[in-house]
């Protein structure tokens, strides 16, 4: 750098200017690189936790959330991996303050959101919140549009670890641009915040959201029913479609979706309805299938009132392990024979998980001759031929070893129920 003594002006030589540019650019890259590198780490496996919406809609408050957190700890949910506690729509006042900040509803959250987040953190868990990319949330509260950086700073100051971002009142926004703006606003805070995209699959997020968020919804809202679906009289789905678990399972081309799922980027089949009124068989199917699909596993029930059977199902570590498997491959439908569907998911170490699903209204007796089956996953280049690679079979719901693939599997599967097994190659 040269100093012009007469005028006392600092002048950069061309060399200094290029060095300056180089250092600034490298610093920027380093910063962006760090935040981007964190992305996969934040959701190496599908996120797990609880979300308030399915049971409570906008009727949420501090006491309820603290009760849920305490139950998640005492019932063992936290310890098997459900670590995010997410408050959905309805947490704020209908207007921003004079400075444009979002304001938590003081009647629902008298001690503010930071206090609640601190409580969640004190239990070794993480705290999540909801807003929307449009001008308002779906419940008519202030949306994030035009306030992205301001909101992100506020969330970070409260200790938010997870943001679910909805798609109501988006006007003429383009989804990938709108969600990218919010992602950048979250990055700019420097706080690792898991970003959960909720545009209901409307703009095929699997094609663009992998770079933007950690998970993206693929459907309209789930309801606690097996195969319900909201339709107009003319048979077309309503704009605010509600879907049963089987409808969500089958509404998209699984092969299209699954090639985009990987560490840090998951197809989200919606928060679970386990414990919300379906039969025990349907709950089992729902949980087993969400696990096999590597979907986020967000509890959607009133955890404080979970029955013993439901706790046992949702905390079944062997089923959770399929969901959280380090390979991070989403399962697929291998075979369908009338009401019997067989879904498969490659697991680490050459193992596989299989769900035998009876979608019919009667029980089905099955005899499955392993030796005549070779399962091929063309997308992720995995294959198993049971004739060549005999496996040990474990029934995950019963938590029992049930023989090997050397003999045909004979089982009776109740209506809407599932038999979920893992297959581990026998040592030679
Ligand atoms: C929907 C979303 C639901 C819930 C609700 C809140 O768009 O799919 O999961 O967040 O908005 O109003």
C-alpha cells in the first residue's frame, strides 16, 4: 500500500487490490462453506421429534409444551432419538410490533419463547418453531415474507434449532427462490438451524430442495385415518387436501422421490398420526412404513397421554434403527400381489429391511419362498439374491429372530397390518 504524502491518501497498487479481493473472497467462501458443510451434519439421518399441529392445531401454550417435553423424557422418547420439540402455527400475535418483529402470544407463552427454548435445551433436547414463506401463516398469523433476515435473527436469539416453513399466502413467489432466501437468512445467523420445507409437494421440491432444506413435505396434510382423502364433489382433491397414511404412501412416484433423499435431505411424509385413533395394526403400518421410507419421524400425538402400547411401538429401537440407518436410503415397493405389498430398504452392512403389508380388509396367510427372490435397487445399486446370500430373519415388532431365508416364510398378516423384518446375511 502506498501513501501519497502530499494529499495523505492511501492508494492500493493493482497487486494489493487483487490480494485484498482474494482474501475477502476466500473469507466469504470459508463462511459460506462452513454453513453449507454443516447442512448434511444437521440431519445426517431423518429428523425425529414432536410437533404440536396434528393434535393441538393453534391451541398451544407453554404449559402444554413443557408437559410434552417432560413426558418425552419420562416415557423414553428422548432417549431413543426424538429430540426436536416443535411448536407449529399459532404461537404468535396477529401483528408484528412497531419494529416489525414477530411477537409471541403473551397469553399462550407468558415467559416468552426463549424461556421455553431454554427449558427444552435444559432437558438435552432441541427447540423448533414454525412460520410461513408467504405474507401470512395458514392460520392467519404474520408470515415471513420480506422479514426473512429479521425473523432469522430473532429465532437465533431465542435459541431456535429448527424452522418449519409453510407455503400459505405465497402470492407470486417462486418456491425455490423463497425458500432459498430463508435458508440464506438462517445461514447468516451463524446458528445451525434445521430447515424443514412445507410446500406440500406442490412444486416438486425433491428436484430443488436438497440444496435448500433438510426435509421437504411431499403431500397435503395427514389425517389420522388409513386411506381417507379430501375430495370435491367432482372427485378432484381439495386445495387443502387431507390424506390418510396409505394415500400419502402411494400418492407420488416413489422412484422419482427416493433418488433425491440422502443425508441432510429427506422426503417428509408428514408428522405421524400414531396414537391418534387408528387401530393398533394401522398404527404399526404407519410407523413401520414411515421408518422404511426414511421419513422424518415427528410424533403428532398428545405425548402426555400416550398409551403403553403406543409408547412400545414408537420407542421400538429396532424399527427406529431402520429409519436412522447410516446408508440413508429411502425404501421402495419391491412387489405387489393384490392386497399384499412388499417394501424393501437396503441397510448398511449388506442387510435389508422388508415390510410385508396387507392393505386388504381380511387377514392374509403368506408363504414367501425367499430362494426365488432377488431384490434389486436400481437407483442405489444394491442387490440381494436370497438363493446366493441366505439371511437371518428378525421380526422387528415382536423383537424376535424367526429363522433364516433357507426355509419359506409362513405368516398370517392381519388386515391393514404389517410384518416388518430385517435380513442379515449369515456368516459364511
Ligand atoms: C399446513 C401444514 C401443517 C400445519 C398447518 C398450520 O399448511 O401443512 O402441517 O403446519 O399448515 O397452519
